[in-house]
């Protein structure tokens, strides 16, 4: 079932991050969703886009590639093969977020960027209320959240991965309930 508010939130995330994606980039969207919304929207100005999601059908053309895959510990791409990695509302769903961030660092080229969004712990009761009581967002998606992150948690994980502290920028959006992180390798 598609929920209207989920679509609105996806649109807002896209609007927030699109300006951080340079033209002619190779972009990897981890957790791209069954529709690969981001990659389809930016296909006109990127060089190539690769999306991974457990709910997408395999697809490939000259510009976009989608692979059905549950990301658990390895991203099936070559070392230093992408310019941008996006993880929009994904980190909170991962069993091993540190391992995946290590993989992101591995596949990013030098000066490549990671762009991610993830809810703060403050968002948990609100998301649960919106899902279970109001039923305006997907309850199964919210129940699948394994973690919520404070900015300091994300920064520590990124530094352990190899990103430099001075290159990690954390902003807030969606009523200050979500982290929006941009960092450069």
C-alpha cells in the first residue's frame, strides 16, 4: 500500500539533496526503493545511476541500473567506483550500519560524497503515532527501524569509517526530526 505522506516525505528528501549531486556523476542509491524515485528524477543530468533495494526488480539500460538486493554487509561494486552515494531513510533499517558505511567509503572515489538522511531518536514516537494510530505512513516501514541516530552517533560512525571530522556536515530537516548528512571522502 502506498501512503500519501510517505510520498510527500520522499519528495521533500529529494528536493533537499538534489543540489548536492554534481552533473555527470556516477551515483549509487542504496535503498533506492521499489520505484527508484531519486535515480529516475536525476537521470537526465548524471552520468550513470545504480540503485540497490530489496524490493526492486532488476533492470538495466545505458543510464540506470537497478539490482534487487538486501544490503547486509557488502555492496557489489568495485573500490572507488562512484562519485556519490545516497542513503535516504535507509541507515535506520540496517542491522549493521557501521559495516555498510565502511562499504560506502570503499566504493566512493576520492572527493566523493555520501549523502544520507535518517531520523533522530526524537522522531520515533511521532513516526509510530503517524503509522499505527493515524495510518498515514507505512507501519511496516516504521516497525523495521532498528536504530535512530543522534548527530554525534553518525559522526562517530563516519569517523570510524575513515571520513574526516571536518568534512562531515550535519543539518536537520522535516521539523528538526531528521538528520541530513553530507560528507566527503
